[in-house]
C-alpha cells in the first residue's frame, strides 16, 4: 500500500450522510487499563468511520467520557466484563458495522471474551488479551492482530505448538507460507491474520501482504491499541477485512516513521500517532500539487504569446483609423 491507495480508501462521497461511513463498537477496558479503548476509539475516528461507541465497565466508561468529547460510551454495570454481560453485549453489537474486542481487557475477562466471540456473528477485530484464551478455531469474520508472543499462545491453545520453532527460525516470507498452509480452517472462515513485528505479515485465505513501515519506537505501550482502532475504523467503513488490515498496518508504521524523524529519536509516544493522523489529509492534498503546478506553467507559456499578438493588432488597427 502507498499514500495514493490510502487516499482513495479514506475518501468520502460528496453526497455522504451520517452513518454511511460506518459505526464502530469497541468492547474492552478494565480498572487496570482504562485508556486503551480510548486510544483505539480515537484512532478509529481518525481512520474515517462516523461514530465510535465504547462498551466498558461503568467507571471506565465515565473516565473515557472525561478524556474525549468525541467518544460515546455504553456503561456496563460492575467493575469488569464477565460472562453475565457477554450475551447482552453480543446483541448490542448487532447495531454496529464492525466491532473491536480486547483492548484494555485482562485475563479475568477470558470467559467473557470466549462467549462474546461465539455469540457475535458480524465483522470484528480482535486484539490483546481477548486473543490469549482463544485458538484459531474460535474465529469467524474476524481480523486478529497478535504479536509473536500472542501468536505462540494461540498456537499452543489450538494444539499447533509444533509450528513455533519453525516460525522462530523463518524469515517473513517463510512465516507467511507456514501460517497460510497450517491455518486453513481459520482462513476459510473469512478470517484475516495480521501478525505484528518488524515486518507486519497480513494473511487471508488466498492473499499475503507485507508491511515494512514502522520502527523500534513502535514497541511502546498503546501503539497496538491504535493499530487495532485504525483497523476497526476502516472495517466499519469498507467491510473489507484484508484491506482494513493492510491500511491499519501501513498508517500506524508510516506515522511512526514520520515521528522518528520529527522527534529525532524514539521519544515519541502512542498518543503522538493520534495527533499526527489528522495531518494525513493535508499530506494527501500535497500529492496532487506538483501535477497542478506543471499544468499551470504550460498553460501560461501558451497564453502569453497570444495576448501579446492581440495587443499588437489592436494598436495597429487604431493607428490606421487615425
């Protein structure tokens, strides 16, 4: 993916109305990780969906309301998400175009995450601790975003731990081939894997993509939440799991690279990525500026001689009349 392709993905129709670009739901949050779903939610809005609602334990939800004026919250009673409210939230998720599960959850919500995944049929992004109690057979219509340790846990959960040594010894292309060949059931259920790393690997049933934007500063807390948020923002709008994965991976890393240059080091933090996302549109506009300048120069060079000729003729004709 490049900036021109990203521009097309983020464009809106002139006749666009509220809701046409997608409603996203983010389910997560805990007393330990209050701001993770907020980072994801703002990232989803920056990616272009029209509205983001965060379903979280009530105290977490109230805190998120105080952090951002742009995020809607659905307040769930209790201090954490548990199996009792999984069915209720699964029904609630039907109102949305795409769902993100996992950001800010802890392992105390494992049963909640398992039940929610079983009950939710729509398009979703699954991240963080929601992955750690799952195996690849548990997903359908999902984009999952593990890093390598989370991938290992999922392989162990699914009885595929024999793949771990092979993956560790492989380069990016070999990893993609191993995973695509051994996760056929997962991929055939309309799922996409986005494996985060030095090179992000995006795998669907019949496609593989690699993204090399990003740097060592992207290991900081919160950057994964932003990646997942960007992905669900695109998914709510496009309904395309594979394109959403590629776009999220590219943007997150690309802005990280820009921040590395801007800060002249690794002092940037996750929230800096959110701030710089708003500059993408101005960057898109600059892509077409060189072409416009060239056309203007050509037009001017052709018009100037014509104007001079017409002026000379007018002077001559006025003299003749005298």
